[in-house]
C-alpha cells in the first residue's frame, strides 16, 4: 500500500540542508556580526548622533561638562569605528563628524580617509553573496553608503584638504564626489551637488587655475538651476560666492534635521526614506555687528540629494526574497489545511482511515517544513545610514582681517520670523582658509515619509519661498 510517509525523509533532508546552508560559518577578513548584532550597533550609533545634535561646541575647551559629554560619545563610537566589521566605514564617518564639531580636524581627516579607503577599496565576495542570498539580511554586505553620503564624505574631505592648503587633493575629492553623485538612475539630477562645484572653484582659484575655476562656476550655476528651478544662481547670495577676495575662513553649519531610513513591508523588505525638509527655514549672518547677509542655502541639501537618487538593484532582490517567503507561508498553510481535512476525513472513513492518516501526517510535516523554511528566509532591508549628517550642510565663506578673530552672528528664520540666533568666534587661516564646524538645530522635528522621485516638485515650490525673501531684505556685495 502506498504511504505518503515515504516523503517525510525527503522533507527532513531538505530541511536539514536548508538549516546547514543558512547557518554556514563565515571565514573572511571581517569580525562576524549577526544581523541582530548589526542592528544593535546601529541603535547605539543613533543614540550618539541624537546626543551630538544637541551639542553646542562653542568654547568646548573651557567647558568641563561638555568635555565629559563629548568624551562619553567618543567612548561609545570609537570601538565600533576601530573594529573591522562590515559597518566599520560607517562608524568612522560618524566619529569623524563628532571630531569635526569638537574641533579635532586632524583626527577627523584621518577617519574620513580611512572610511574613504574602505568604501572605495574594500570588498568581500563572500559577504556580497551572503547579503543577496535568501537566508541572510542585506546588512551583511560591506557598508558603501548611498550616493549622497559618499558625495558628502568627499565634500568634507575637500574642505579638509583646502584647510591644509592641499588644493590639488581637494580638487580630486571634488571630482570623486561628483562621480559618486552621478550614481543615479535618473540623469536629471546627475552631478547636481552644488557645494562640490563651489569647492572646486575655490580650490582652482587658490591654485591660480582661473579657466578651471570659471568652468566650476558654470557647472555650479547649471547644477543649481537644474536642481532648484524656483531658485536662481544669479541671486545675490549665490553670486556673492564668486565676487570679492577669496575666503580665508569658512563657517560650516550642520543645519536642519537629517533624512532617515526605516524598514517597511510585510517582511521588512522595503527601505523607506523618511524625509524632513524645511525649505522655509534659512540662515542669515553678520560679522562683528556689520551688515546682515543671507547665507547661500541649498548648496548641500542632503534631503534633496537623498530623495532624488532613484531605486536600487537590491530593492528587486529584497522583493524577490519577500515573494518567496510569502509563497512558502501560503504553501505551508495549504498543506496544513489538507492535513487537518485528511485527519477529520479519516475519522469518518473506516476502509481508508490509514491512508488518510498517512496523508494527514505527511502533509502536516510538509506544511510545518514550508513554514520553517519561510521563517529562515531573511528579506530585511539594510537601513544603515550616516546618522550624524544634517538635513542641510550650510557653508558660509568669510574674508576676515588677517590675524584677527571675528564674531560671526547667525540668525535662523522660519519664513519671516526669527526663531534662533548664535554667535561664533572665527579665526582666519594663516596660509590657507580655516574651517569652523558648528551645530545649528533650532527646531524639534518629526519626519514625513516622502516618495523618492516625487519630492522634487514639492522642493521646487517650497524653495520659491526663499526666492521671495529678496523682496524684503537688501544685500551688499563687497567687490
């Protein structure tokens, strides 16, 4: 007599194979971390990033309490930045941001260079295969960052090389950053990171390459107008970037709250961008009580850069994983229903009771196996991201009297209302421009889910508000 129990051995063998494949040990150059351990590290870094946004770094050296807070944050980040895991370059960038705000630019430069080398040069085929396999989550792969994260990393490195007077390497970083920004499905937004073009202009001018600098200026105007049609690169705050003497100091402000990423979908296979743009918020500044100028906004709009990059190849892989997982669960449910039905039928069929019981047992084991296999499939999206980045990176170029510090007062506006002000002491560089990094997070925030490719229309409309400000505030440009 035929008995479906003969298939139980096959199902057991299949399940054994699946388990052994899913639990295969990793042998490679990285310290192995499970998906859960990687998520715990992310939560730890998120807490540090949240605390760092509350920091007021001005006069840190004389503020013993702030030194303790900063040391505590460094203590939490540094082990993750030094441990050779797949997330190491991410935490090197997180720690670099903290060091920039702290004022240790040499340490920050070293960390950014290490992160850059890891992102550009470090690969592990075994981990790449693991990330796309159905048994493991996407965060098993080496962190490379999104295009806007890599472009911003190169922008910070370009600023660091400018501060060192190494303008050739600064230009190389600009070109690498523009290449990273070109990693885009939609050619509409290729190389539209206006800050990079401006840093290229500054580097070229300091090298005496006027023709190259003019090319960067033309690309700046084209990129800026392409990105923000509601704004115009001919407006005074942007033209002021290219007039007058070259800056001998920069005030670099981490402003507005950053975009974040979250998992969504029935099986956490979707990677959602949670955006929080504040285009009605802008900054003005005055040096030593002088004329109030509007800062050139939207040069490094992290929200815009993050939301216009298009989809990823990995999104399709994750959807396929979720489809397989859903199919296994559905098949398991069908088999369990058949098992229950067969068991009930066996109680009413005297002559066929044994075959029905065999069918019930076999299909029950098969259903459980399908559910077990489905449970092993990991379709979780990778939601690692550079959490200490701002929503907008505001760069204010300054030309200060040589050898003399100046008090730069900034005001933050929401539409026509002043909602905050801060004063920073900035000292010009001696042989190259200095850079002072500060936090500027005056408002609480709550993010809103924003479709990746639809935000540009809202951005353009909202950015028009900034354009309207020219009707009520006068500007003076020093020739």
